[in-house]
C-alpha cells in the first residue's frame, strides 16, 4: 500500500530550464520535472484579451533524490515569481 502525504505550502521556488529540461529547487532539494500533468490559467484575464494570464498553475510529475512525487506549482506571470503550492511525495 502506498501512502501519499500532501501539504499546502505557497513558498517561493527557483524554476529553470536548461539542456536537461525543466527543474525546480525548493528547500535545498532539486526536483527534475518528468512531465506536465495539467495546467490552468487564472480566469480574470482570459487569453482572448491578448495579454498573458496573471497566474498559471501547473501540476507536474517530479523526481528528486528522495524519489518521485507530484507537485503543484504556480507562476505569477506579471512578476515572474514561481511558488510551490503543494507536494505529494
């Protein structure tokens, strides 16, 4: 039986893309993004308005030295800030 634990964090992360792909760093741990499971944009500024949304939320499969997990991360587009919202591990 696999038990997964999640917490709501809303803490800043470092998000980067390089030749190896997309990775995030949070709390002194590096997470390699394996794949994007879903993404959503904030509804207050729809894409049809010609401007990017204020917020994008991603659910991603990640891998770290501690093993696999699922993370929800937010990108605050106007400030280019990235935040860890939830982590299932």
